[in-house]
C-alpha cells in the first residue's frame, strides 16, 4: 500500500501474515523502536543507515535489510528515496533469519514490489504462494558485510559520541591523546569489542561513510577530501579494492528500472 511520509502507520496493528508499504521518503529519522513483526527494509535509490545498540548497518541502494522481530533499531534516511518496507508475522515458519544486509536479484525485487503494493486485508490463501517465493529468495540471497561494531569501553565514550554524530574518527595516535589511553590499550579494546584493530575499524568507517555520501550524490572529490584521503585517486583505489567498483560507478550501480 502506498502511503505518504507523514502517515501514521503501525504494522503491529494488523493481523495479515504480511503487511507492505511503499513511500517516497525524504530526510527521516525513525528514532529507536522495535516491531513485533520481522521487517524487510529496501531502498531503490539512496542509502539508509540502521543503528542497533552497538552496531551500525549501511543499507546501500538495491539491497535489503532483514530486521528480526523485537530488534531495537533506528533508521536514518538523509535524502529522497523510493522506500519499501515489508512486515512479516513471526508465526510464519520460514523466516527465522538473523539481522543482515542482502543483495536483491530481479526476482526478489519483483516480489518486494508486489508485496509493497498489495492491498491490506488480503486472505492468507492469496498471499501464500508469494510468501513461499519470497522465503526461498531471501534465504538464497547473498549477504554483504556493510556493518560496523562499536566499542563500549567508557574511556572512549566521548570520542564515540562525536563519531556517532558524523565526526571523522582520528588516527590512532590522536585518539590515544584524546582518550588518555595508550595506543596498545586502544588496539586491544577494539580487537576485543569489535573484532578488528583500530586502523581497520577506521577504514571500514570511512568506506561506509563514503558509500553513504556517494548514494546521496556527493562528488568524488568532496568525499575524498572530507574523509581525508590524500588524493582523489587514492580514494578511488581504496573504494575499488573494497567494493570491486569505482566510486564513479557506485551511484549508477542501480538498474534503470525504478519502483512504480
């Protein structure tokens, strides 16, 4: 069902096995919340940042995020996008999946579109076959690791607050001076709490931020400068190593077909 951005919508108030919505969304911050239903979040254009308590997920264009029922999360959209959201009853037997970002192939895209626009109140019999196809495709979809875990050590809290508000993480030596902890201690904290050392963590942060900026139409030179790459070419090499495509192709890595 197509709704306006300002419409009041509560997916938990429905009895249907699946409830779908479609909307043209502008800048939006959902705030921290959760649903009793599983959620599939999809954007045909523009990126969505999804925050959990200790983990950030970036949802690039033409990917989907699976958010299990009961997961407390916050979705942040900074630009205009074609937004789709599907909500599945936890009673459905085939959808016990973890939180993840997945690729969306043409068949899964068409199923998402169909579910997003079907009328609320359809009988379960009418929905069963499409739900079955969706379940097969979402399970077969390839996961992508556009995630970043955050440390919880109290010595890094002031720094973390700044990073969560968009400030570029400093180099390790600068962070050591700011936090009062030595570089070795900081490295141990990050390996223990995030699974990667600080240098790799900072690179992953810059990658996700660059994908977000490019999705929103940011010029390559501006992205490279704001994320403190030594040159545009250095940023291009870094981005291609991490994603397999150049920054120039990333925003255009969206098929011409757009949702109705």
